C-alpha cells in the first residue's frame, strides 16, 4: 500500500532515519515534562488540600495554647497524634473580645494501643455537642441524634482501620468501653482519622488516669466572627487580651507547611529550569547537527521550489512530533509518579482529597505546552539558519 | 520579447581575501523553445551561470529576466514559485532525497505547490516509464545505481511541465544507449511542448545536437 506523501509523513520519516537520536530527544523532553507535572501536582495538591481543609473546619479563628500552633496544624492537617491543653476558663476571657459570634471547643487525647486503648494510635476528639459547629456538618444522615455517654463516632478514614461500618463495635478508649455508633462523612482534613466523643466522657477518662489531661482543660477553641468583622483583627485582639494563647486565622492554617512548600517549590522551579535548559540545549545540538547533515537535501528541496516556510514546516513538524510524544510520555509518567509517591509524603497521605480532574488537565496542558515550547525554542536557531541558506550554497555545503 | 533575457550578469566569489569572477558580464537572450548547449572547461562558470538562471543563486550584478520579470528582484516566495513552476533543474550530481521513494522524489516539487492534482501519481509513473525506470517506483535511492538515480532526477525535472529545463551534464552517468534515449526525449519535448532546454555538457557530439551552441571560457560566454 502506498504511503501518503505529506509534510507530516516527510517529517516522521526524517526522524526514523536516526532512531536513537530521536529516542534520546524524546526521553529528555519526557523527563522535563514528568518532573514538571510531578512538581506542579505535588505543590497544587498540598496547597489546595490545606486551603480546603482550613475552609472545612468551619471556623474563622482557632485559639490554641501559646506555642501550640504547629501541634494544632499537625493534628488538623496531618492527624499526627499530639495533645496540648489550656484551661477552659480562658474561653470566658476570649468571649469578652468584641466581634465573636460563636465559640466551641475540642479536647484532643492520643491513644496508645495496648496501653490505654485497643485501637491503633490516633486522636480522640472530645467535643461539646451543644456549642459545636465544626463536627456537625459532617454527621451522616444516618446518624441524626445526639451522641450519648459511652458512644463514639469514627472519622471516615479510621472507619476502615477499626472495621466500623454498618455494625456497631465496642472499643476500649482510656480504660472505658465505647460503642462506635457511626461514621462521619469525609471532611478532607486530618480529622478523618480521628474518633469523636462527647466531652461528658472526659470526667470518666480523667478518673481512670490513663491520659495527662487534667479536669477543665481544652485543646482548641473554634471561633466564628460576626458578619463584617475582620478575623485577623479579632485574632489580634484575642492575643492581646489573653497572653496564654496563640491564634490562627483560617487563612493562616497550614502557613508553616506552606512556607516550607514555597522553599520546596523554589527547588522544583530551579530543577525544572535546569532540565528545561538542558533539554533546550540538547534540542539545539541535535537540530544543529540535523541542519548540517541535511543542508544538501534542503538545498535540493529549495531548488525544486520549496519556500522558506516549507522548510520551517518540515523541521517544525519534526520538532513537534518529538515534543508531543515526549510531552505525552512525560505527562503520563509525572502523573503516575505523583500518584505513587503520594504514599511516601506524610503531608499528602493525610490530605485525603486527591487533585481533581480539572487541575490535572490544567497541569497536563502546561506540561504539554512547556515540553513543546522547549523543543521549539531549542530548534529555532538551527531552523532559521538552514532556511536562510541560498539553495546552491546549501547543496555545496557538504 | 525573449523568454529569457540575461543582461550583464556577473558573479564574483570571495574566498578569503581573493575574489574569483565566475561569470563575467554575460549577456544572452534565449527564445521560447530554443535548444541550447553550453560547453567549457571545469571552472569556466557554466554551472554558476545555470544556477543564476535557475534562481538558486543570486548574481553579484546584472539581471535575469524571465518573460519580462526580473527574477533577481523577486522575494523568496516568488523566486521559489519561479523555480517550482517555470524551471526544471537537473544537477550534475545525485540529487534525490534518500528517505523518499523514487515515486516520491518525482512528486517532490508538487509537495511545495499550493494546488496538487489527483493524477500526479499516475503521471509520475508515466515519466518514470519514459526514462525506463518504471519498475523501481517504490525503491529508495540507495537501491539504485548512479545512472538510475540520474534518470529519476530527469523525470522529476520534467514532471510538472516546466517552461525551461536547465540541465547540468544530464547524461553524465549514463551509458551511450540511455544517453541517446534521454537526448531523444529532450528533443521530442522541446519540439512538441516548446520546452526550452539549456544544458551543459563536456561531450561535443551532444553539444552539436543543440540549435545553439555556446562556449564559456573564464566566465565569458561566446558562440561556437
């Protein structure tokens, strides 16, 4: 069967003449795009995950014991089992600050399997059902009643670990038996890995003496500010009024992680720039060699009527074939890498909401454009040089 | 008006500090349908003159006017169209593209045309049969002898019916019998299609087949 004779066929046959060289170029572009897709996926996922998590907590301000911001973020974003406490009477002093609409609190306890509890290490969140506005939105429709003393709810991720689902299970927490009576909806925060009890249980837990929690202590106070109030201003006033606490406005949650992420991002950008430079240089070197090798052929094509634009079309088609194949391989590789390596990064493992389709499509499009852009940029100078050669000079240049 | 008017054409090459005058104030008129041969020693400027007429090299000074149009004044696109549509160039060396088949090499000028005809493939095969290489349409140049490659180049030059054929030793690699066949074909196209032929040869017998015979010596053209 006769093959169609087009610029595309022409260009692809040219590339097949030196398969190893073409393959090296494709690999270089694939590596560039894979590194870029991975980096962008990582940074986007962590950034959007933290943003989403902070929004889903439903509070404008978090009040924590002084020096416990990092620990609070660890619990809320990464479900690290940490405990930190302040006296509950601080709430009254906080409440006195102008601009506060709602307040609730939570107390965090950490389980130790085999010692106090029969569940794997996790955070147990004791909350007040009367004032709560953080947990309530995630109660499933099936659980439409108040938690009783001795009952616990399970975060969506923990449910699998302790096999709670449709069947009610009894577990020992801090020497007390709790009936796991329901599962929370997925929140997209570290709380998905926690267990939830009403704070009326704390008295019994403290009495058993298997935690360092003392009576009248809480871990975090969640605040909703009145409409029109600036959370930053209210947070500042709380810190001024109550020196024993630190505050975090919603947008500041994950700030330390995001700051670290910015450093990682800089490293990624530097690496990508370096790989892009190397790929561009490789493309330039390969296409300079190709232009020299094919000068005579280009001269012949020009002699039989090829315009400068035809020569550019042929070479650019070659460049774009390499760029497209390299970019597609890179996009697949980078995406697979970002999915596989998710399990290796604690922060990503505990931000359970994966990157959505649209951000992935956007990252793939950026990768595709940059992969092809680097290819074209690298090949531009040799293409310009060869197209400008006088046909006879090109023919004689060998 | 002559089909080709060449006026005071000069080409000077600069090699290092040295200037070499390859074509020296050549003036020449060629009418449509003429059959012209150019003889001369190596380095006498024949190929340079042919290249300038064919628009694949720019002169240092002077003009080449094709049907009233000064080709030295054309921009690159128009000059490319001139080479593609008006001129059929046969080089003295193998000038096929190695990654294209014989058929594709013959169709190559068509790739650079805005309008491509559906019957081109059939026509290419007819021309290849005419130069006696019809059985090799799907072969690659590396599978052909030098003489066979030359015949493919001839078919390519004739394929799109140019008005002027510029041939630089077109039968150089061919045996006597094929040479006679090719020259017969040129004569026939010249007579029947009114195609203008300007060819360079070292073979005086071939040169004598032309209506007009020219000799080039040190860049200067003279009639024989």
